C-alpha cells in the first residue's frame, strides 16, 4: 500500500459533504415549492458536543458557519479550529446566554441568535463597546410560550426590539425561534409550521419599519424544510449534517487554557 490509506478525518469530511449535498437539495426543493431562491437560505452547522475533528470535517466539506450553544465550548473549539484570516469559520452562538458571559462572546461570534431580554442586550452592548465592536444579534422569540425555553414572548417582541435598536453597540438584524417539541405522533415540520409563521409575521411587521430586520433563524434537522417554506433565511442544522451527538459538551483536555480574545483572532 503506497500512501492510499485515507485519513479518518477525510472520510468524515466526505460523509459530511454527502449529507450537505442532500440537505442543499432538500432546501432547493422547499424553495421551489414556494418560489424562493435557495441562495437566500444560509446553513449554520451546529457543532455542539462534537469534538474539533468533526468541526474540521464540516469545514472541509464546505461549511463556513458553525453554531454552538455554550460559550465555553465555543471558545475551546475556536482555539483548536483557528480561522484562516478571511473565509471563516464564522461562529454563531445559538444557545442561551448568561449576562456574565457576554464579555466572552462579543467580537467573537459573528451573530448571537439568542437575545431574549433587555438585561442581556444591555450587557452585550456595553461589552461590545468596551471591545470596540458592533455585535450583530437576533432576538429570540418564544413563539410557543414554552416555559422551558428562552426568548421573549411574541407580544413583547416589538417593545424589546425598540429597546435593543437604541443600544449603541448592537446591530439587530432579525428574529430566531425554537418551536416547542412536537408530540410523538405529530409530524415535526407541520407541528412547527404555525410557530414559524408567527415568527415570520413578527419579522415582517418589524421589517416594514426597519429594513435591516431581514433574518429569520428557524428550522432544525427535523423541521427545516417547513421552515424554509415559511421564509427561513438561516437554518441551524446539527444531526442531519453531522450525525448523532454525544450527551455532553466538548471539553478540551485538562490543562489547555481557554483562549484570550487576542489569541482567537
Ligand atoms: C442543537 C441545536 C440545533 C440543531 O439541532 P438538530 O436537531 O441536531 O439539527 C439548532 N438550534 C439550536 C438552538 C440548538 O440548540
């Protein structure tokens, strides 16, 4: 055998690339059903719990935008999968964010999807100001009014939006939601559809006044085709691209320090 043994990471990248091709075809089909352009739908690959090898495989497969739900986990992977100074990777924070972690996120995440309350927005803007950046964010809306989920209620969304728009170091560019879990006998997409529609209606109301309110971050592995039919501009996909997840967040080996901002960039 002369150097033909494929590296495992190459195999993983091939597997992700073929899943990605399938996902892109499904997005294109959903777009065709409603007369949208597939180029208007961005894919964020949600890499939470996966180790850096899987992140590298996702990038090798052509993905550029990565989503994490925990700040420490995002920082640990940023350190191990550094950018190349131009073409990404672009990290998205899609999970719940505590105000005391806002300082670690600003200037590192390209987009924070999960701003659901004023106090968090205030802290992000303050910390972004200290870091000398304008942080792009989405407002998370708890469309199903599910007590287990973060986000503001639909009826408070425009009020929160007006507040966040006035903050000097945030740029608010759309809305995000996670619909309630479907019942076991329900079709996940159809169960989510009314929630996606609610988010879109709210976004349309906001966009009438502020054209930069363009984004709708909605749709996960089980329901992204319906989300695209309902207007998603960003789908957040984990399992369908990267396979099943472990139960625990990725942690770097003991003794590896969490990076400082300078080291990340
Ligand atoms: C985990 C997660 C996803 C991806 O979930 P899949 O069902 O694996 O596609 C998307 N969005 C958020 C906020 C998540 O936490």
